[in-house]
C-alpha cells in the first residue's frame, strides 16, 4: 500500500505547481457539469421527436462549427493570452446553458432551439480547445507534460462515472433542463479559476495578417509527415465512433430500458477513462505513436457490442475498453504535439488537428440515422467498425509515425523545432536530441 501511495504521489507532482493546480480544479468543476449533459441532451431530443435523424442533426450542429471555426480559434489563441480566450468561451457557454435550461424547464423547447444551442456550444469549443492545449505547456514544467495531460483525462473521466447515472435520474424525475442549468454554473466555476492563473504572455514579435498566421500554422503541419498521417486517421476514426453516439441512445431507448441503461453505459465508459488515464500517468513508451494506434484497434469493441445488441452491462464493459484506449492514445498524442511543435504555434497546429479530425463528423452525424434506416442498424455498425480498424492499422505503415520518439523531458525545456519551418522531428539529425 505504501508503494502504491508513493507511485501516486510521484505521478501527481504536477498538482504541486500552483497554475496547473488551479487549472485542474477549474476544469474538473466544468467536467462535472458536462458529465450531466450528454445523457440529458440525447433524451431531450428523443423526448421531443423520437428521431435518430434529429439526434444526429443536433450532434452535427455541435460538430460543424468546430470544423468551421477551429482554425480561427487556433490563430487567436496564439495571438492573445490563452486564458483570456478560454474565459470568454466559458462565459458564452454559461449564457447558452442558462437560456436552454430555461426553455426545457418551462416546456417551451423545440428541436430548432436545441440545434441552435448546439451550434453556439460547438463554436465556443472551437476556440476553447486549441487555447487549452496551448496553455498546458505554459503552466506546467516540461518534465510533467504527460502527467498533466493524463491528470486532465482522469478528472474528466472520473466526473463522468456518476454523472451519466445522475443525469439519467434527473431526466427521469425532474427533467433534462436542470442538468443544463448545473452545467451552466460549472462554466462559471471554470472561468473563475482561469482568471486566477498567473501566466506570462509573450506577444508575437510582429502582428501578421490572419491569413499569414494561418499559413504559418499550416507549414508547421505539412513539414511533419507524422502529423498529417495522424490527423487524417483521426478523421476516419471519428466517423466510425460517431455511429455509437447517434445509434447508441436509440438502441438503449428501444431495447435496453431507456435513459438509465444509457447512463450505465456512460458510467462504464468513464471508468475506462480513469483506467486509461492511470495507465498514461506511468507508461512512457519510447515510440509513443505505435501503441497510441494499436490500442485504438480495441476502441471499436463498443460498436460490435451494439450489433446483437448485448445487455447494457456488457455494452458498458465494451465502452470501458473503448474509452480507456482513446484516453491512452490521446494522452500520448497530445504530449507529442506539445513536445515537438514550437510553443508559439501549438494552438494553430492543434486547430488544424481538430479541424481535419472532425471535418467529416458533422456529415457522419447527420447521415448515420438515415443511412441506418435505409440499410439497417446492424449493417451500419459493422461498416463503421471495419472503417475504424482499417484506418488505425494503415497509419502504422507510415515510417515517421512509427519512428517518432519521445523527448527526454528531464533535459529538454523547449519543444524541438522551435525555429519556424523546422523539418520532420523524426529526421536523423534530430534523433540525437532524444
């Protein structure tokens, strides 16, 4: 037991740093509110129309602005203090939640309002996410990057263990609107802790046009073949896994008992996220992208378990494996970006990552419902499973993906390639730095 406590203390040392501790507390509060909304949103749509196609449209309305605006989010997150960008996003989302919760509680909500709400939330996320990924290297020591990313994943997953169960209870008793109200309050908590951070801001040496700064970010992406290959793979994977988000609630509603069953599945996924984060806290492979994509082959299991479908508890176990795999993969990926991309460009590179990763997701969300009605739910799930397996296998054929190495964080203070236009970090001259 003492050994376990020692391991935990060594894995959570990033929390001894004031800025990261405040950031982690604030984001954990926000994650707690978010944990309620997934189930509430799905069943709010189903209660209004009972249509998988409408549910897909709401998800598409959230995903599409992230594709359209994430590049702008990356540019402005590299231009302005990132914490300021994030505070504004939190305040916008708090206001949107206040309006939506009021409409739902008073019984005046309509499907178009849920679509509009999802659009606002997706737009704010398009700015918040690149800023968040760029902020972490500013508020934690270089040697604690992976631990910080893993701790964020653990807190997000931990709040989702009981959140979906609680949300299912709220939906079944007092209504989905109250889950939205709690989430709105959690964004205010996040904004408060972000404003308490002490982060020095180094303004760009010179302000370029928006297009010029966007082009600089693009050059940082295409000069690294491993970045290009990975984000294309994420794009295909998100199409595959999107089917679970659209068809899962529908199957749970028709064949598993409704919101409570979907809450159990969500809780299983969240426990998997905690387990995946715990693994990522300690596991530091020399060539991180190889295991990052190998574990993603396991992520397709939740789709397969919906095919018969299996009982909710079995599907929850599959969701455990899926989310554990995703958390491990994402932690390794985020750490590689933060290590190998110049700090003043990381938000722009991250925005390209998110844009390409999500570019087909709105179409997939909108199309999965009608497609499944045309060819069958089981056939759709099997097709999406095959798509995910192929994508995460083929990417490992790219040499720069296999050969990218972890930087020794104990001796490196700045990311490799700090000068503009640096070449692929897997080239031999840079290998000596690893």
